[in-house]
C-alpha cells in the first residue's frame, strides 16, 4: 500500500550540499571592528540555478543570500535570519533566509514583462531599479515560543549593500560596511560578501578613545574598499589569505570558519498540512480534472503531487 501523504516525512530530492568554510568570521584586535567574509562557492550555483530567473534577478538573489549568510553567522542562538524586500519594481518580492547552522534558501517573484521593459530602457539596472520603492525587513526568528525581532526600513540606496547599510544605521543604529557580489563565472554562479561591523569597545581591557576608534574604523573600511569582485569570488583564493591581504597591518584575527548548506526545509508532510487548511471546494478547484493537486515549494522549486482523495479538509 502506498504511504499516505500525511505520513510521508521525506525530504524532496534537493542537493545535499555543504560548503564547510562558507563564512569566515574575523576581528581586528584592539580596534572596534569585527566582520565576516562570506563565500557561497558551489552552493551559489546550486541554489540559484534551481530557479529559472532572468540573470539580473539571479544576481540580486545571490547578493541577498550572501547578506543573510553574513548576518545569521553572527547569531548567538538557534534560529534564522530572514530578509524580505517588497517593492513596486519588476522584482515585487525577494525573500532569503539563513539559519544559525548556515542553511540557506531564497525565492524571488518577478514580473517578467516589467523586467523586459526595464532592461530595454536600462540594460544594466541597479538593484534599486529592479526593486522599485517599497520596504526591506530583517527578521530574527528564534522558534515558535519566542518573540520575533523585526526591523523594517524603506528601500533606500542604489545597491542591496546600500539598502542594508541604511537599515543598520537607521534601525539598529549600528555602523556597518558591506560589499555584496554575485556574478556568473567560468565555474557557474558565485556569490559572496564582506561585512564589517563597528562594535562598542574592542572586547579587551584596553580602552580606546573615540577619535582613535573613529580612525580605526575608517582605516578598516578604506582597506575593505580595495577588495575587488574578482578576489571576493575567486574559489582559488583561500578566505584567510584574502583577509590577510586586506587587514594584515590591523591586528587581524581570523576565527573558526562556519559552514553554509542547501537549506530548503520543505517536506511533503508540511505541504500536506497546508493543504488541509483549505475548504473542500478550494481543494476540488485545485485538483481540477486530473484528481491531483500540485504544490510547488517556492524555495527549492520542487513540485509535490497530492492525490485529491488523500487530502481531507481539516475544518
Ligand atoms: Zn523546498
């Protein structure tokens, strides 16, 4: 006998991919600076090519993945960090999230006609052109029994890095510097980022005066600005070596790297539970003549087929 949908806890057939050194945290000892270097490596290509998005959408999605990966790796607890952008541009919705263990996923909703019209006017659009006006939200979710922490700001700035910087300066009152990149390379899509955060004090007993701290922060951001996209996305350049190139005169300390992984958390069982919340009329409508309801996980773009007779409205 075939297993009914609600008992099927199977995960979909998605790549079981882990990039062990995906995030490299570091700090500059004696300076109010800590940061993370993020490299999705082969994971970028695996995540991004599961969706048939136009290249500008894929590129922005890759940057969003690098951003949430860099933010989630700073979490000190179990949970996830998610980015949601809603705007009136060709990309009406972009969602990316990353758990504390580095499980990454995303989806984007695009109006293809609007995108085509934009590309006809502006062949190399900025992230702002793709997203339009709207808002950007960052949510920390630590599980069902805890409060969610969410901050929302208007979309401001030309690039996703500018938008995130705007978020941190207004919502979190926290200086940060960001570089995010995603591009097609000879090895497929690659995405990465470098994030610097200004922290209070420098973690030691040595008290740094404000002018000195300001100067240290400025030096770190100037050095970070010398990083090229080619260096950031070069699989052959080890993260520690890249960081050494940038910050070797700034008391660089490289911490234990963290893994990133293919992170869709959908399952047949979860989608069957969603279906059961619909009334019978809707279920009949969804199954049409075939007798089968197709649900697609937006994150991993996997179709799940449910025989209509197996789904009972749970009212
Ligand atoms: Zn999925």
